[in-house]
């Protein structure tokens, strides 16, 4: 069977119900498709630690050649991730971290630095006193912890900025809407820092429906057609690029599998997006999508040709034998 010859990469994805995760998955599939020797299997834990643990156990039993994990929360996923590594499976941790360094490599942007940069951006923009509310990502997931602690550290340099409220929005738009609804009449605030763009969108919706205040809203991710568009249209004011790393993860996996030298810590870079660059970035992203689609079409053409060629070869062989 053709299947058994393939190198199998198992990816344990914490959730797939948002565009950022979906774009990470499709980046991985696309990059993997350039390498016919690879088979990529993605399992979606749907935001449940127990399900992610089970799916990683299955990957271990299946003896995948390499495991990629984006942990839902750090603590609950640490043991199973470490145990995979200790059983000799190469593991790459992506985006969210575990509480251990027992893995082959980590890949992701620096969330502490992003949090700090958010404070710096707001502090440079506003010289007068501003009250900030923070809607954090899921408690116990490392980007939420790091974005928060980086933000707190960054605020120390700007005495005019005051964090007046912080609550867990669990990376979810509806939670952010709920939180904002509850705050809008009870707390006075000028700035919302949401740990991702969809929560920033939730806050923006509620604020625009319920007040005519000019609240400054900043998120994170800046995904093409999502966050970039929101900044371009003024639905939110700013965002930070948070690359998914899907493409880089597969390339790193190949290096590891081919026993080539690689870094253990692989940092992806981030940058501020505001009304000065959102439009250009969005246009560039659209152009990239066109190129990617063309490339995918070409790959499909090549595969079709190969299939035809192989069929003809078989036919030819059959003729010769009989
Ligand atoms: C997507 C997401 C992103 C965020 C990342 C943090 O599931 O919530 O919006 O940047 O996860 O891990």
C-alpha cells in the first residue's frame, strides 16, 4: 500500500472553530502538499483538553513520525506531550506552550513582547490619562498569560495609562460581547485591549450599539480579510500581526525528519497594524492568495499528469505481459 511508505505528521490542533486556526491548518496542508512523501493528519480537539489528550494518545499509538501540538491549555496537555517526546516521537510545539522544555522545537511569535508592544503603542499614541479594559484569552493558555504579563510590564513606563478592569474572554467573540455589555454602563473606559481580533470585534459591536463614545480598540492577529479588514474599515483601531506559523512548522518538521540542523526555539515576527498600513497589507495578502491558488492549481495539474502517466505505464505493461 502506498500509505505505509509515507512519512506521517500528526497535528493535534486545540480548536478549529475560528479563522486563525483554519488558516493555520490550510497553510500546513498546502506546504505539506509540496512534499508527496508526507501525509499530514490534523485532529481537532474542539477546545477540550481531554479530547486533545486522547487524540495525542492515538497519534502515539499510531507511531506517527512527527507530532505537532498546539495545546489548548498548558498544564493539562504537558504530561501527554512530554510522554510522546520521551517515547521517541519528534514533537513540535506551536503557538501555545506546554510547561516543559521536553520537545524537539517550539515555533511561534513572542506573546510577552506583543503584550508589551501593545502598551507601548497606546502609551505613545495617548499622552493624556486613559482608562483601559483588557479582555484576555483563555486562562491557562500561554499566549493569554504572556500577553497579559507583557502588557502589565509595558504599562509601567506610561503613568497616564491605567488598567481598570481585566476579564477572561476565552478567545471568544460572544464572551467579549457579554463582558463589554456588562461593563458599558458600570465602568468608564477609553481603551479596550482584547487579546485577539474577534474579541475586539465583539467589544466594538457592543460599544457602537450602546454608546457614541470614541473608544480606542486594539486586538491581535491581523488576519487577512479579518483583522486587517477590521482595521482598514475602522471597526477596530489597531492590531498586531500574529502569524500562524503553519507553513514554517511543516518546513521545520521536514528539517527534523531529515536530521538537518534546526533551532529549538523558532520565533516568528510580529508588527503593529493600524490605519497607516492596514490597506496595503490587505491588498498584498489578496495578491498572495491569488498566487497561492495558481500554485495549488499547478500542483493539481502535475498530480493529474502523473496519474495519467502511471495509468498508461500500467496499460503498456499489461500489453507486454499478455
Ligand atoms: C485562535 C486564537 C488566536 C490567538 C491564538 C492564541 O484560536 O485564539 O486568535 O491569537 O489562538 O493561541
